C-alpha cells in the first residue's frame, strides 16, 4: 500500500495536479489508516513520510511526524465509504477552475460515467482542515466517488490506489474538456438514455465499487 501511495504521489506531481507541499494521500493498511505527514512533498515521498492512524481513536502511533492537517477529511471519507481503500486529495487546475464558476461536472463521456457516475458534485467553499469540511465531504461521498471542493481542489476514493488515481485523472481531463466546450458554446452531456445503454453494456461493474 505505501509503495503504491508513493508512486501515486509522484504521478500526481508529474501531472501538475499539486505544487510544493500541497495535497495528501491515505490508504487502509493492516487495520489502520496510513496518511502522508504534514508538509510532505508528494513528488518525493519515502516510507518516513507516512503516519499510521487508529481510525477508532483516532490517534497516531509515533510522536512525530504529524499527520496531514486534512486527516479529519480523510477519516470522513472512510466513514462514508467503508469499502474504500484509498483517498486522494489534490489541486487539479481545471477542476478548481470549473469550481470557481460554481459548476459541478456532468458525465461527458462513457469512461467518465462508468468510473465516476452521473455527475461529480461541487461542494461550496468550506475552510480547509475544519470539522465542517469533514462533515460535508463525508456526506457528499455517500453518493459519489469523487467530489470537487470549491476554491480548493478535489477528493477521490477508490477500492485501490490505482482506481483512485484513475478517477482523479479522469476528473481533471473531463474538467478541461468541459471548460473548453463551455467557452465555445453549449456542450452536450450524456443523457439518461445514454447512461442506461452504458449500464446494459458494462453491467454496472465499473461504477461505485467502493
């Protein structure tokens, strides 16, 4: 799990979805939650950049380092989706741009729908690291596998680190497409009938598996 999170951090930085010491990653590991430390550089993570959390307390085993300041938000995600194995929080530029316009992200393509569902909701701005943000994220993730945080970024969950990373990449790609289409005119999004056909083709096996 930790090796997979390290690789995911590198990929997120290489894709330009976080800068500096922004963003945070977590996963379930041997009955605990492992999360990046406060101030960790996601592009050059090592084993020592992770803190083990007892989700029932929650407490961390070592005195230092301190866990990410967004620990509460991650715990809220796991509470909302008990089968989730990984949570990623990043700052993708196109997702943030779309959120600044007050827009959620509808399903534009089959891949988006199959992996992310009908829409990725937008949470109105809430100050980072707060209990209010934890509560809002937990509530939103009960019916979505990814959410947009206005003026902040995105949170995605997955049954694996790879699935969470795929969803994050899809979210940013589709946000960029939607912004470009909005600038040119009135984009067509997938209809209810389109989604029903995709459900029949895929058997629903790709959607909301966490």
